[in-house]
C-alpha cells in the first residue's frame, strides 16, 4: 500500500497540482496584502475616512451578550476586488504561456483540384479527362490546326 501511495504521490500531475496550490496560497496572501494595505486605505479616504473593510449596515445593534447583526458590504467588496485581481493575474499568466506555446502556422495543403484548360472548370488532380467537357487533361486543341497537342501541367 505504501508503494502504491508513493507512485500516486510522485506522478507528475499530482506534484504539479501541489506546487500550484502552494504558489496560489502565497499569491493569495500577496493580493490580500495589496488590497488591505495599498488599495483600500485610499478608497476608504474617498468614502469618508473610514476603513473600507469595516463598512457595514447594522440591522440590529448588540444587546447584552448577543452580537450585532450587520451586512458587511465593505468586506464583500474587498473580496470581490480580491477575486478580480487574482482572476486578472491568472488570465494574463495563461495568455503569456499560450503566446509562448504558439506553433508556426501549418504548411499549405497540397492542391486536390486542377483547372481544365478547355472549359476552365475544376477537376480532381488525378483526373485524365475533364468530367464537364470530356477534354483529355494534359492535352488541348491546337487552335490553328484543330489537332490535339500535349501541354505539360
């Protein structure tokens, strides 16, 4: 059982996911600090000098041992901004990785049709006679003599 667990834990996908979770947690702390320490104080100043994360609408004041009932819209707005910053950072990271992984455009495909020199209709490349005018392909009529003359295609 220990061997099976070791094989499971050492698979590439599990290790990649573990690294992603750890880095994501650390990145979340950086974003939270950025919001609480850099963005929200000026925003709180604009809203009246109060700490924006403490903004709330009190529905029922505290009475004795019972806590106050309030809608903490400031904390909610902080969480929404936090999410938007993380989502933007992940989007930019994925976009950058995709730009690095872009492959060269595929080569042009081999033609599958050619044009009949007599009626100018498209016919399959391997055709020996035009299906529209019955003209042998690779052969055309000489306009002066009326005879068939070979033309390289």
